[in-house]
């Protein structure tokens, strides 16, 4: 028996009941409805609908390499599709809805954090979805696997500007009790991208990064990834980030497994809704928008992807900024929001109605009293929100995603986070 087959057999022997039959069905192209029945039969009685839903929902997440019958719906996992499959296998509508929603309330599989507090809740609930600590950059030289894991909770970010920088993705395997990466030696895989600094930048404006050897996609070296294990992207052939100018940029990682294709090329970013739902629902993608301030002024790109004018709020959340610093947010054709910082924690914001199909830039200006750049420990987190008034076509869906029942009952407007960019200080 080959080493791979031995590893498969050893892994399968430890899998909880129901998982092996589901994986076999998935790879054979069996429909999800049939897999649900097979999983139910394989589980010791009484087989709870929640257990069946979790198994089939995890395995049939969506990778057309094996099976077209998946639950990924362009920008998020569709609990409606999972519920429909459960009902097709004989479960009642209300029980199916409840089980499917609970299954997709947490990410299942390879996971990339959106910020240090992200534990995999779907949709992501915080205000800073682009603060991923799992995208690591180092200009000084390559990093080892152990270094990346030992500095797990650090924002390891060391690069100048123009030049060669080594970049890595890392993450963990969560809420799925089977090993990922068998029997396919080329899976799971990582792809990395860079784009201009900004917020809801569509994939058509992302640029692929290549590894040192010129590859666009690389297997995760720690495969197979055992349940609960942390993993790192390639260290023997790391990706390179070579920014073309001295401006700020964003880095992204996209992770794939046999149960989730995560194909950026097939993503439809044609609306604000798609952009937002992908950002907060895709647990296998990370976005790093944290940069050391290099000049008093910077420009951040933003988009209104919809075919009608929409309301957006831009906010600067300032932490430990020197007293007397002036922070301003300026949009073309709109009076700048400007304020002088007097407190350790302080925010300012401006609201703008952005015309349909607009790509533009927000100018952020940070001017300290002594004329220097931000000191170490100071940060200005610039955030973009899509503001939906009561009655907007996406209002109820957005409120449901974020659990804003009180706002709905009071008919208050809601704000959906479209991304953020953090300027941090450095030792003077």
C-alpha cells in the first residue's frame, strides 16, 4: 500500500460516523439529497437533523472538481439550498431551515481570520474585515514555517515599499472533524493578490502574485491538515509582492480545499451587495489593509458598483493619536470632514451620496502638531460603510445578516461594512 493510501486509511479510521460515506458520495458525484439519506443511515440512531446538516453542508460546500451539487452561491454559503436538499430527503421545512442556518452560522474548513478576534462566525460581525493577521509580509528575507506559527497573534508586517517582499498566507482548520488534503497532494492550495489601497475593490482590479519560481497557486505545505490544526502557505517557494510604486497597497489571500473551490475568476462582483456578502461570508479569504503611514496624505479607492446612487459613510477611528493632530476625509466635490484630535479614542465621519457606477478616491490627511508622521502605537482606521435606509431593496436582508432586529422595528437605517484601511505609526 502506498504512503498516501496508508495515510488515507489512518485518517478515515478516526473520522466520526457519517463523514466517510458523505465524502465518498461527494467524490462520486452523488446528489446532496442522496448523500443526506446515506449519512442518516450511517449515523447511530437517533440521527439528529443538525448532525446530518453539518456533515453534508461541510462536505458539499462547493468544489465543482468533484461535484456540481454544492451550496456556495457566488458570494456565500446558501442555507436556503441546504434546507431545500434536507427537505428533498424528507425533513420538514421549519426543521430544515433551522438546521441549515445553524450549519452555515460558522465557517467549516480552512479558515483565514479577518482580524485578531475572528473565530469563524458567519457572517463576520466586526467593523474591521480587512485587518487579517493571517497575511504576512517580510522584506528582509524568507520566513520559516515555525516562525509563522510562533508569531500567530502578531501582525507580522515588515516591508519597505518598492522592491521584493516575501508574503505568506496562514490559517487553521475549524469546525470540520476530518483531515483536509487527501488524497490530492496538490490540495489545499493558496493564491495571493495585491490591489490598490482602498475598500470594496472588485476582483477585476486585483493582480495575481507569483511565487519565487513563478507559480500562481501553491499547495499548503502542511497538508494533510488535521482537524483543528494551524497551517501556513508555502515557505519553500513563497509568494512575492513587488509593488510597482511607493503608494499603499492591499494584499489578499484566497484558500482552496477539496470541499471549497473559492474560485475568484468565477466571482460576480457586479454589485455592492455581492461585494459585501463575499467580504463577510467567505471564511477562506483574507484581506490585509494595514500600512505604516509614509506621508501626511494618502488616497484610498472606493466603488459604488450599483446602477443607482447609493449612500456611503466614511469614518476615521483614531487611537492614541497625538493630541492636536488634524485628521480630514475629503471626497471629490464634497466638503471635507475635518477634526482636531483631543482624546485617546476619537472618531470623525462624513456621509456622501455616490453616483451610480462610480470609481473614485477618498483623500485621507493626517497632520500631527510637530509635522512628523504618526508615532508607534498610534493608528487611524478608515472605514467605509454602505448605509441602507428603511425601505431599501437590501435593507431587510442586510439587517437579517447582521441580526439588527431592533433597528428594523425602529425603522432605523443600517450600515454595512465595506472594508477598512488602517494607517499605523512607527518609531520616530
